[in-house]
């Protein structure tokens, strides 16, 4: 007979990643319920007046918005695979900082350089985490070969898609997200940031 202490429990193992996923899911439900109004109001970034407080909300909130179920599921699957391991290594506060820095960087870049493009979705965050993950085995004075391969393949793919494929994907957002993730990964490993 099994001991009651050997029961399997579900643990809330990655509060930032799970919270981000739940907030994105809620944003998608709100968008569906309001016929797209909440994505326009809160969960996408575009060129709007800097006097409006919502412009600054959108600089961060756009990473929670998604155009539909397929967009949401694609981003969340990658986020849920890569994110928890990074949150365990770097800590929840550091990973939250990476997410917020990526959101701000991609939002501001889109606002300045693509004033007529409405940006939404977590793909910039996903690419930041993918590049950040390649830093997990960094040692002093060496660059992991995995980082070089991921960066080369990833940047080549985004440049190719940006030049030759006409779609609604913001390739620059992916590249900016990748730079944020790799830059913060380098700093976190070099400075041995505390895990919180």
C-alpha cells in the first residue's frame, strides 16, 4: 500500500513564466470578448501620442496580446519549454527583468521605426529566452559553441525572412529580443547576479 506522503503533487515551479502564460491567456480571452478592442487599447504597440498614459502601458503590454489561438499557442509552447529552466537558473526576479526589458526594447523600436505597424505577441520574449538559454553553460573567458550556432542560425533565418518572405511577422522584433536576451545573459553570467 502506498504511503500518503508519496502522492504526486503539482508544483507552481515557475511563477514568472506561468504568470506570463496566464496573463497572455486572459488577454486573448478579453480580446475575443471585446471584438479586438482590448488588443488595440492595451495589448499592442503602435505610434500613438506620448501624452497618453496608455502608450506607456502598451510598451510593456504588447507582449501579452496575440492575434489568435495559433499565435498564442505557438509562443506559449516555446515559452513553457525554455522559460522554467531559465527561471530556475537565474531566479524569478532576473527573468522578470529580462521579460520587461525585452518588452520595452521591442515596443520602443516598433514605435520609432515602424509607426504604421501594430505589434503584438510574445515572440520577442521567446527569442530573448532562446538566446539567453545558450548562456547557461558559459564559463569565464569562453563563449559556448551552442550560443554561436543558435545566434548564427537564428539571425540568418530572421534576415532571410525579413528580406524574402512577406508575412505579418516582425523579424526585427525577434532580432531585438535575441540581442536583449544574449546581452542580459552575458551580464548575468559575468556578474553572477543573485538568484531571487
